[in-house]
C-alpha cells in the first residue's frame, strides 16, 4: 500500500467537502422544499436575471447589426403568404372575371379554373399549415443558445465571451446538477411507489401514494429548472373525470402531475421506463396497455370507461392530439377520449421559448438527445390554465365535442386552432381531403347546370 502524498490527500479532502456541500445544498434548497411543495423564489430571481441579460444582448445585437450592415433576425410569423378568406366558387369567379370574357356563371369547364388549383398547391407548399407546426418556434431575440441562432454570438467580442460563459454555466454547472436531481427524483419515485404498493388498500395507502408522486414529480420539475404558473386551480380535475391537454413535450406529464394527482394512460414499455411503470402501478391504478392492445379501439375505450365510471379513482390524463406540436397551435383531437361520456377537464399549456424550447421533434431527435437539450437550456418556463369542466351535449357527437374542447384550449392558451390531424407528421394526406376539393368544384359546375335548367 502506497501512502497518499500530502497533495493527493488535500485533493481528496477538498473533493469530499465539495460533494458534501453540494449534497447539503440540494437537500436544503431543492429536495426538502419539493417534499413540502414550497419555493424560496430562487428560480424566479434567476429568470428575471436572465431576462435582463437577454435584453442587453438583444440591444447589443441590433446596434452591432446596424454598424456592420448585417440583416436582423426576422421574427416568427404564422404565415408568409397573405390570404383572404374566400370560398372556392368566389375565387374561381374572380379568376374568370380577370381572364375570360365569358359569363361568370358559365357551367362548362374553363381552362382558367386550373390556375386556382395551381395557386392553392403552391401556397400549400410554401406555407404549409401542418409541417411548420413540427419545427421549433422562432424567436424574435437571441437567448444566448447557439441552437436558436448560429450567428448572433459572433457579432461582437463581448457577446462571444458572454455566450462562452453561458456554455460553461449550462454544461459544467447546470447539467450535472440537473442530472443529479433527475436521478434523485426517479430513484425516489421507484423506491417510494414500490414500498407504498405493499400496503393494504385504504386511505393511508392513497395518502402516501399521492404525496410520494407529488414529491418526486416536483423534484423532476426542479431538475429542469421549470418555472410554472398555474391559473384557476379551482378547476383542477377531479376523480372520475378525464383531463385533456394540448401536447408539446413528454414533460407535459410532470408539469401537470407536480400540481395534481392523475392516473396515467399509455403503452407498456421495457427498460428503465418499464421499471418505473411497474413500480407506479403498484401504488396507483394507472392504465397501461400491451403493445397489441393499443390498436384495439374498443378495448381501450372499455378500459377507460370502466376507470372513469368509478368516482373513487383518479382523473385520467390524456393528450388527444396523439403527438407533440410546437406550442404554436392545437391540432385535431382524437375522438376516442370523448366517446366514453365522462366529464372532461380541459387544460391549456403554453411554454415560453425565450429560456428553452420544450417542443420534442421526435422525427429529428431521440429521447436522450432531447433530454440533453432540455437540461442544457436555461430554464423551462410555462403557464398552465385549468378550464371549467365540460360535458357532452345531447345533440353533439364525439367529434363535435372534441372540437369544442380543443377550441376552448386554443383560445385560452393563445394557440392557433387547426383541424388537421397531427398524424400527418408521419403519414400522407388522406384521399378524403383531396376528394373534398374535387367535390366542391364538381358541385359548383353541376349546381350551375341545375340552376340553368330551372330558369
């Protein structure tokens, strides 16, 4: 055995002290407050400080761009083509009026009608309402993250130094801290739910299960430096109901579950996720499906109905869009969640992209890469609105009810309400959408024939 040199011994002692101090700080300022659901306001001070730095950087960028005649960063706009809401018939009549000498109500096909469909096709390619919902939301100013703009950090020496300092802080301080917190939260969730699962069913088990889940989710929220503002908490989902929300990121689950107690719905996974699922279901009646069962709509609907009809069971948390959208809009809600006749509790979630983009583009990034990007962002800032409960009206079908709930969420969250299916992210447009335009045009021509025969 070789004796440690004095210098080596000093390094070991300093390392041990550093780890002890770090763990003590985590315990006192993060883990314990998470257990009791309190906050010292450190994250809000951190957010205000970042905002001041971003404002200074933006002003410096604008001044530097003017001095060097560099183009300024273009702000995000919802559309790049100016469109006026007109029907197919009105637009074709307008084209005929400007390019043909024949009567506007001519029932025969006009060659100039082709220009309407050509223009619509080009507009769709240039300004696709669907595709641009699956890319990161553009920012009007730089937030010192190179992933939001790859040129801003080189405008001046001071900005470059500030950007480099930000990289060191995010990767050398925040990332290790956040990984430690995430590991702590997940470990406590698996251990706590497993232990609670052995208790007999009753009030004691429900109480402990609820607080174990809340504690662990709050620790995971702090692992992302998430700053969440909850509005209208009196409308929070209650037992026997269904909570539906717009979907931007996998962390939507912990954003909501850190303020409430839900039964999760999803497919059974393997690996680490499978271990977490098996531990959670021991303490709480979550609804997990085998891979073969997910495609069986009737089985899924029956399991959800049975759960919702039991008023003693927790509200089910569902994201009816079925995929992540970039938090600028809400896309079509699948009708299955609205067919079972339970009370629906809508929730609107809106993220602030200034501090970090929460959108998960699953076509571009894997889960590990996505989590790394999240944990190396400055923070995750969002607002959550609990809307009043809604029930299906006697004259409504499931699709109409789903659209009504979706419109309410979009209106409250300041999101664009779209009718498109989010599944178009990976699939081709259904033939029904193409046939709809063909039917409208045919109806215009055939209708003109009928009107003419009556006259």
